[in-house]
């Protein structure tokens, strides 16, 4: 799911957009690539990436929210910077990440303490 849809700051009635759907597709491809395709991450590195990007969540206002790892990765590729996949897929992942970068005025950046990037 797109990081700003699962953020504690996202409005409950926020509707998913085409951009959110494309971001979600990216996460599905990345998740599958990390689990089932060759890459350069060690088991420990893989566990860290999987936990922070896909398993990290917290309770906010009586509901579970997440997205912090996805937000960090969208901003500066915290978890995919050193990832090497087969060339065509690696190029696709990097291209999608280039387009996936959030706008500088995104309120979600303040939410995650990232307003000074």
C-alpha cells in the first residue's frame, strides 16, 4: 500500500489515486523480487529491508498505521540504495523510485521528521 495512505496523518476518508495504485504495484514487484529473485543482500540485510518496508507499523488513535520505512526509502532510498537486481529489473526499480519521490511540500515529510531533506 502507498506510504501516505497508511501514515498516521492520512485522513480516514482519503481515497486511493492512480498514483497510489502504481506505488502499490511497485511494492508488490519489489517484495517478490526480494524474496524470490537473485540479489546482493545478505540474509541480515534482507530481514532489515523486509521488516522496515513491509512489516513496520505502530498504533495511532486506536488503529494500526505504518509507512515510515516506505517514506524513508521514497525520500533517499534508505533500503534500496545498495540493492542490486538483474539489470532490466534493477533499471525498472530505479526508474520507478525516481518518479516515486514525494514532493518537498508533502505534509508526510513533517510527520516522519523529514522536513529538512
